[in-house]
C-alpha cells in the first residue's frame, strides 16, 4: 500500500508528467525513490499509449502505477548483467500493484521477426498505457519503431 506522502508525490509528478509529455517523442522524467536514494527516471513517449525507459526496479513499480501506467513490458533478457533484477521479481512487484507485465526480451543484435510479431500482438492486448524497458530504453524504442515500420509496410 502506498503511503500518503507517496500518493501526494505521485499525483504531483503525474500532473507534471501529463503536462510535459503530451507530444510523441517528448522525453519526460520524474523522481523516484530507488534503493533508498532519490534518482530521476526518464521516459520517452513514442505514442499516446507507449513509453520507454531504462532498467526499472521493483521499488519503482508503485510510482509507475501511480503515474497511470497499466502495463510494464520487459525487453531486456534476464542475466544480461549481474546487477539487474530478473523479470520474475519485476513481474511480482507489478502484480502487487495490479499491473500487467510482459516479458519480450530483445537481444542486443535486435529483434527477430517473431519478436516483432509478438510485440505487435502485445500492443493490441496489453492494458494501456504501457511502459517498456531495457538497459537504456534504446532496444525498446528500436523494437517499437521497427514494428511500426513493418506494420506500415504491410498495410
């Protein structure tokens, strides 16, 4: 359960987030208590319902949920680095705050055709808005762009 201070902070941050991120491709950030220290989490809005960010932690999920995200998508393979939290921990934390989680890892070389197809299916089925993450946010961004490029090529 969120404390009153966390909810008040989240509401204030949500107002700033909504105001500053109304256009696609606009980077926005908010403050988050991560591992007992305050750090900034920056997201990039790629569409009305899809944002990307760098690696998140289980401590970030209550604020991410309070900001209005309904789904979190992991595009980072488990075990890529020793210090990253595994998807199972992120998924449990997401479930604890009533968010849907999706594991769709993308190797550094880029997404396969099957991954792109699964991504498009996830975009159609996951509750929105969606926050996708990987190590830096770049793979999630490239996956989104490649999927939309291929989707527009077939229509």
